[in-house]
């Protein structure tokens, strides 16, 4: 159907979408002819608008004679019409300054990136923590809490720290824990965490016939720790910005959207789907394949270091978002995180 749109239809569709993005009001034929000087009459514009509505690019709200873009219309606009702008000096500087501040760890910088995404777009900024399994093992420490409870502190090469309380069947002394810690650190340091789990399982199979109970305890303990490292983390900044928009003024719509923000696992899944893809991606409405985000769009980009540490960030807002500005903001912020990780 995209190929069937002639130049006149494309120009009118583009005019309607850009006017609706700017105003949030349904766009009529006289508005199109008055603002865009296409050299055609309002009657001709009305006929084309009717054709675009029949083709699924526009719809007419029952309260207005004007037209509003559909998801199909936005998708066509993003894929074929949009002209991505260069970032202004102030926007570029605001993003870069957020990563030039000294004394901040990775988590603080990622939160700061989310704040910058939100502030520069006036929508919600989302930033996922690097997938723990995609990072490199640096160190593990075990702290005895009681006779059968042990706190495991796992540190990745990127500085990500994960804690887990593990219950053991047999008491382990402080001296034994030190030996287990030294053994695991000597064996695992420098390995990608995605390889660590497989190595532990392999070693347990090969060593199961040994009578070294301390070695068996080391593998059992580490297996429990690494099996738990699957949950992701996502920082959400500026969610309240969206509430100021007329699209989400309805109370039920507002509740649905905030339930989505509270379900961090859903947001993690959304961003995780984008992590392996290159470039900037735009998801519109039902393309999320999840409830609660109707009428929204998400622009995402992945960040990745030379060592393979990776995550995803994005801007979530209404489908009526300024894509030409949001896309370069997301892309530039992802590049800055990648540079910071490589310099770390």
C-alpha cells in the first residue's frame, strides 16, 4: 500500500501528521491548505484525506471533522518521511556534560543519562543497566551471616554489584569460605559471566567423583549465586512528564500507563529485545506487543563497549512525539555511554 501513495497523498499525509504532532488537534482540509501552501483546493485535500482514511493512514474522531494519524500513518511517516535533525549545540552539550562529571559510578551516570533523556525531550527517559551476564567477572566475596546463611557479593568488571543470600545445607566455617573465595576468584576472574555458568556446571560434572568436599561446596555455592543473576534493572526518569499531555489526561489511561511503569520487568523486556539490534529503533503502539502502552511510542538505541558490555536506553512518549528531535537525542546519548564504558 505504501507504494500506491502518490506524491500528492504523501505531502498531505505528512502535513497532517506534522500539524497533529505540533498541536494535538485533529487536522482539517482548510488547515492543510492554509499552513502548507500545496497549491490545491480544500476540496481536493478532503478527497485525498478520505482516501488516506480508507487506506488506514488516518481516522476521523467522532467529535471532529478533522483527521488524526493512525499507527499505520505514524509508521509510514517514521519509515519514509522523517528528516532527522542535527542536535542543537545546547542539547549536545547537555548530553555530553552528563558523562563528563567526575566521581560518578556507572549506576549514577546511567541515572543521569535517563534524566537528560527526559529533560531534553520532555518525555520519559529509560535506561537499562548492562545485562549482568554480558559483563566480565571481576570478584566474588562470601560473608557468613549465620551457620547456614551466607551473603554472596558478586562484582562485575563494569562495577555492577549483585548481592544474594544463599542458604547452605552444611555449615561452612569462615576459613573454608576464604578458601572457596580464593579458589573461585582464581578460576573465574576475567571470564565473561555468560561463560561462568557453563564452566561451573562442567566442573561439577567432572569433579563429582572427587572426595574433596570443599571443592564440591565451592561449586554448589557458586552455582546458586550465578543462577540468580538473571533480573535486569531499568531506570525510569520523568514519567510524570507524560501526564501533562492531553493524550493521557483520562484517569483510566493514566492508571494503565503508571501500572506499566511500576512493572519494571515489562520495561526490562522491552529494552532487552532491542539490545542486540544496531542503530535506533522506533516502536509505535501495538508494536510493543504488551498492554498499557497504547498511544505511546518508544525510541531506543543500544550502547555497547569494546569488551561487550551492553544495554539499551530510550525515550517513551506519546505516538504524537517529535521523532525528528527524539531520534538523534537517543542516538547521541547511547554513543556517550559507549564512550564512557570504553574509557573506564
